[in-house]
């Protein structure tokens, strides 16, 4: 009998009484096995005595219980017992009847009543609608359903009541959902606007727009070149420092150096007229251990006071390191815990009902589970959900203020407290002048009354109103300027403007400059315009109420809602016209900060200049939509990278390999590129080993700097161009490798000297640019320069005079004499080709695959045969390869540790590219990256004067070298 039949027999006999016994195949020759022996007859009854001997001999192979009809005509005994005991027989039959009733009335394991129905009457819909059951079973089914619902509500959470789209799109439900989604990643105030039009990415703890969903690469470049591009930079972190000016400057001087450029103590910056930028280092460790670039803005001085206020803007990846360093140098160790703020105030949530009118039991408590929630008039009394303004991921008890008892300096973390928009392009000032209007004065009635709003109180002070009128005059002069780049870099203008929603046009219009004709220009206005272009905004006009925390909070809390604004607009007689009087809460303090354009090099001066607009939080969308309606283009993170690339400056954190944020970015980028490489099948991947590319997904800067420093230490005199055999033998010499950490050269004096030695030219190398009187380059000058910057790398710009498009991590190599002859021929092909390399790891990968297959097929063999396979594989490998783990091998990639990065290819490597693309501004391929200072000086010494600064460029997935001109722009 099969195991399935045995299992079925056990299931059927589970509830049978103990008096019913079936004989086994060893103790009985019955074929059917369905005749029981009762307790009355025992084991010696007539059924056991009178058996058919012939049937035993004929069917000796069949035993036990057999299901169904038997082929021989029957397997049950035909003879009846001669006598039975009445009492015992009745007792046994009663036990069988009770077992049968128990089996019929008992419900199944699923506790459903549907088991009482025959199979042909069961329907799946009965589990959802009990009315489909027969009437005799409906009551039982309803009781079981209520019981299961009550049990389920205790074990798991009750499911959401509102599942329809209409219910989910209600404003209150949407607000709760949006607040829930902001617990992990901070949303900017323009997040919803961007999410509908951009590809969003989660970076640095924020949810940011990366690139638009529509094609706009060239239109965005045209906007930066001819009109205006708008970006939301509110994710940048602001740190405020307050204290005495001399103590602030003494503390901040430890983080900077005058060798790298102007510091926090620059005269124009400390006056508050200009915004400054500087690279911050750890205290006293210049030029090593930089933290990253920051921009800073001083509040203009108050007459008779030495107390100053400073804002430092940093990238979010740089914030924690910078904040810890500022606390250390300013000795601000005492954290001030912020007071607990109630969830909703009366002004924000509206009037709350009286306690006696509030119902004792909410509708949710009396509503049955599983039913939909219906809104009624009683829900209006509940306070609505509050929109998150600022950082929603920060705990309310997390300190944001630190104070020093010794120096008196106070540090405030103003992250997400100030909205920052960036307008890039020559017509940025025209967009601002078209969008904003200087705040109008309050009437006499509002001035005479006390008000909780900031502007009526501001209007009562005549000196402040005189300052406001002067600032409005300067803002009016901006309309007569042709290009934003004509203004001094970093100019600051404080202003108070009316709510821009009041002057929102009915359709999008393109803001254009209102340049007057020569005969229409007044001499006085022309003189003011020239003064503004030469000297910038006067110092007293740089003041703004945005610096005051109380004013910012007042403007944020008293912002007019869209509903109230639309109601006021609907009451205007002429649709679309401006409101007759500006509401008292419709004035906003802002700061306009000029952003300089391209300041390095000799081409495209002031390209990419614009304005930064600083606002109090809560007013982001109120200013964003009016700016969009003036015809600007919107850019994301991708366009920020392209903006830096066209300006020729490093982009943080992509191009700061010596900063902690830059190292973290390179690790994330390598993991992302490696995962993308692994997703492709091996036959469709680029074999970087054959192309001679050691690290296609990262740049080993430390190894490059160490190898070139070692070469410079061994080369004391000027020698010929190194051959590959000489270069490869040098790492094995007895000279110890230097262990110093590489740095990026930022000393301006050294950069100017190195730039002059490279003979800077224009983008396509048509003509040389004028340089200063630099000392000639010889071995002694190079030796003296390397003594200070031997382990440094320098930021360079590479231009391809012919065709070619540089890519990420392209190699910058040294040309040989043969390659320089191709430059005189001006061939379109560019340069030489790299010969194919041999893949030394191909056999190891094949053996690894074969070993895995053999291990899988020989799993059933003896232990002796299995133990022979590892011995064979290890004997064929050399000791060096056997030490490396075969599991880390990836087809087409070099495993760690890497060989010599300088001499691995036929051309010696100088550095790598971090940004590369076809430049729309230069009309040719351009690349930005780093090269070794020691390698660059060694190359310049060996090159003739007319070809000095010419290098080779090769993409990771290509064998073709391209001739390029190297420029160091200062």
C-alpha cells in the first residue's frame, strides 16, 4: 500500500472509537480488512477461526486495508459469526455512532462554516457575502466573521479607512502623508513643484531635483548665457556666529591661510559690502586636511558697537565637520536646549471649541471597523495638521545653539531657516526688477496703532524708512544695467519688497532689460549707474531686517494664505489688476547677493554671473512661482555641475579629493559605477584590462602622488624621457616610499608660477595669453618648487584642439617626441594608439568557473576524488596569484592591489579627469581634472619651448590618444 493511501486511512480513522480494530497484514490474511472485530467477540471470534485457506494461498501478496472494488470479486468474509454478546455489541456500536456524529458536527481547521456544505455548493464569493449561504448557515457565518474581525484587530493594526483616490487627495490627508514622508529626507519648500517636473534623487539627507523630465540641456545653457536660469539652493546649510569682531577674527584665522587667497578678515568682506569665499582647513593644519569651500557674509557694522554677526554657508556634506571645528576654535561647548514649542498655536490653527461643546466620544470610537470614515461638521473644530517648515527630520530637543563663556561667541545652526534661490545669467537683474517692487509705506492709520506685524513698527522709525528709500533707489538703477556681470563680484543689497503674488501676471512673460536710449538718459542717473558698476552698493544700503531672528519669525508666522489672497483678488473690479492697497502682512525682507561669473583664465570673463536671493522660511513658493512666470529656466543638480564646468572651477564635493566629503563621494561613485558595470553581461562589458585602464571607476590619487614623488627624489638632474623598463624598475629600488598624504595645490603664488611655465593659451590653442614676468623653468627652479609641493596635485583645464570628447576618469599622459611631431602635421586623428594589453586574469577566471562546475558535478563522488581537485588548481597558479582571492575577480577589471599607475601603459600617466564633456562655450572638447605637480614639472622640463604644456588624453574605454593643451587658470 502506498504512503498516500496509508495517510488517507489514518485521517479517516482518526476519530474512530478504540473498540473498532482492524487486523494488520501480519496477523491476518484478510484482503479487504474492513471487517472489524468487536470487544464482544475478541480476537478469537468466528471471523478469525473460519478463514479461507485457499484465498490465503491465492492472494498472499495482498494485505492490510485496500480501498475500492477488488478485482477478485470481493475480499470480505461471507460467513456470519455464530454468536454475539448483546451488551458488548451494543456498546461498541454506540461508540461508533458517537464518533460518526462528532466527525460530522466538528468544524474544519479554518473555522469556516462552508465545510458543512457539499463541494458542489461551495462558492468563493460566500466568504465575502454571507447572503450567498443557505439561511440555516447565515447566523453561524456572521458570528464567525465578527469573531475573526475582533481577533484580527487585536493582533495587527487596523487598515486605513480611506482608500479611494478622492479621499487620499484631500488636503488634510495629503498634508499628513507629506509630513510622514519627510521624517527621513528633508523636503525643500519647492519639493512638490520639482517632483512633478524633475527626476528626484535622495542625497545628503535631502530629496532634490536632479534633472528635468524633458530635454533641456541646450536651452539651459542658452538661458545661462543669454537670459536666466533659476535654482533652489535652500539645502545649503547656514551657520551663524555672533560676538566681538576681534575675537571672531582671531578664532576664524586658525581655519584659513592668506597664501590661498582672501580670508574672513578681507576688508571689503568685513564691511558687509561683499560676500567672500574661502577654503576652510582644520585648525592650524594648512595645507593638509581641508574641510571644503564655504561662502561667508558679514552683517554691516552698527555705529558705536563692536558686536558683529556672520553667516557661513556650507554644503550639507561639509556641515558637521565645519560645525565641530567652529565649536572647537570658538570654544563654544555649552549647548542651549531649545524650549518646547506646542504643536499648534492659536494663530495657526484657528479658534478651538469650548470644552463643554466638545463631544465626549469621537466618531472613530463608535464607528465599526472596516467601514469608511465620513466627514461631518464636527471635524472642523479639530486643529488641522501643521505644514512642516524647515528641517522636519530634526528632533525638537536637538540643540541648535552653542555658547562660549570665555569668548562670548554664540553659534546658531540656521539650516533650513533661510530660503536661498540662485539666478544665473546676464538678465538675472532684469528678472528681479520685473518680479519685485519695493515695499510701499504704511498709511497714517496703521502707523498710529500698535501692531504685531513687523512692517508697521518699522515704518514708525524715520531713519529706517530713509534707508529703505535709498535701497529702493539702488534697486531701481539695476533696471538700467545691461548685464549682471557688469557689477562688482559679491555685491550685497538689502531690501524690503511687497508680496510678489500681488503682481503675478496672468501668463508667462519673458523679462527683458529696459535699457534707455542715449538721448533719454539723464546725466544724474548715468552717474549713479557708473558709480554702482565701479564701487558697488554703498555700505549702509547692505543692511537688511532679514538678519533679525524676530523679524524672520514674524514674517513667517503672519504670511497670508493662498485662500485669503485669492479672495482679495476676486473682489478686484478689473480681473488681473493689482490690489489697491498692499495688506499689512504683505512685506518681506530680502537680501540680494551678487554671484561672480568666471574669474579665472583669459576667456569668457564674467560668464555665469547672477544673483542669490535670500528669504525667510515659509515664503519659498510665494517667490518661486512669480520668478517662473518671468520666463526663467529651471535647473537641478546636473546643471550646477555644468555651470561649474563652464566656469572652469572645481565643483564640491566632486572635485575635492583631499576633503572628507570628496573621499566619501568618490567611494559612492565607485560603488555606483561598479554596480552598473556588473549589471551588463560579460560579453557586453568593456575589458578595461586589455585597454590598459587600471582604475576606470576611481582615481588613486595617493598612489599617483607617491610614485611621482619617488621618481622626483631619484631624479636629481635633468634626464631623457623615461622608458617603460626604467619606470617599472623604480618602485622596486631600495628607496623608501614617502608616506605623506597628498594635497591639492591652492597656494596662489605657486599657481601663478606654474601657470606661466605651462605657456597658457586660448581654448583651441590659437594664440598665447599674456603672462607675468616669471623666472625661467630650469632644474634648480623645479627642484626648489618640488621641495614645497612634491606630493601635491594641481587643478588643470585641458582643451582638445581637434576632435574628441573627454569622459570621466580619462587618463592624462606624457607625450613622447614622436607624438609631438604629429602636432605639427595637424592630423585630425589626434595622437597615437595604445596597444592591446594581455589579460593575465582570464585563465584564473576560467579555472574558477571550471572548478565550480566540477565541484557541483562531483559532489556524489568519494572523498578521495574530491580532494584531488584543489591540489590541481593550486599547483598551476603562481604564489602571487594564489595569495589573491579568486572570489574578488571581476572579468575586465584589475583586482587590488594595483600595479604601478604611472608606467602601466605605453605613455606615462600624469593624472585623471574628473569632469569632461563637449564644451558649448569653447566649441571643442574640454576636460577638468588633477595632475601630479612633480610629473608636470618633469614633463615641462623635457618638452621644447614651442610645445610646452602639450599632453595626451585617453578615455577609459578607448585605445586612442588625443593631443590636448594643458592650462592652469588662476
